[in-house]
């Protein structure tokens, strides 16, 4: 048998084998389904996970209702004669807050005269509120005695048991002038003279 004749006899068998291989491969692909994507590198996967978490955090933040702004609580004082007052009661007037010590205070004794003078001049537009941060037995009596000794009339006097001094950053003594809108127009620490008080009142009334 010649070689040429032998090759012709082998060709149909080889072709059949090749076709069989192609069919088997196609069948495996069909039953296995589409190939899964290759896993990402560890660093790339971590970055994508972090981005997804950040996005979820932003969405959650948008969906959460905003907390309402806290309104400052209005302070109410009880005067030494039992009257309850708040600064809002004097809206439209200039308010002089005098933080003082009712007994044994030479600075307070000096301060009372300028306050009396400006009050007498502007009593239609000005309110004076004398307040002590000291709270001890008999403090109201000391305040009454101070008012009687110095001829104080028409002022409000009270013991600060509600933290009013803290609202105005007063440690012990000082004079705060509030305009008709309640805003601070003058601070005198630990005291203020007549000209300073007069200037502050005039500025507040003209604003």
C-alpha cells in the first residue's frame, strides 16, 4: 500500500475527530454558562467598597431630618419684693443691668451715684435692674438696706438665682447697657462713669 493511498484513508477519520472536539467544547460552554468576571485585586476592591459605603452614608444623611435649632430660654428673675420679671418685659426701653454686691463693696457705693443720675435724666426711656450674684441668708435684706441708704427709687432689684450673670459673662460686678432691641451697646467692668452711661443711652435711643 502506497503512502499516498494511506493518507487518503486516514483523512476522514481525522476530520471526524476534529468535528467531535469542536462539538464537545461548544457543549461545555453552553452548560457552564458565561464566564464569571475575574476577581479584582485586593486594593481595588477595598477602594470600591469604601466608595459604596461613603455613598450610602451621604444618602442616609440626606434622608435624616435636620435637628431643630435650640432656642435660648428666657430668664425670669424674682425681685426682692416678689415680682417676676424678664428682660423681654422691657422691650423698647434701654435696660441697665447692674451686677453689684449689696454690702461691704466700696466700688458699688461709688457706682450707685452715676446710675441714679442717668436714671433721673432718662427715666421715661430707661430701666435699671440691680442684680447680685451672691445668694446667702439675708441677702434680700441687705439689698433693701442698700436701696434705702442710697435713696434708690423706681429700680428693680433681684438676686440672680437663674444664671443671668453667666449670660453676660459677668464674674462678680459690672454694668451692661442693652438697647431697646435687647442687644448689648455697652459693657463697663467692673463699673462705668456717668459720661460712659450717658453716651451709651444716647446711642441706644438714636439707633
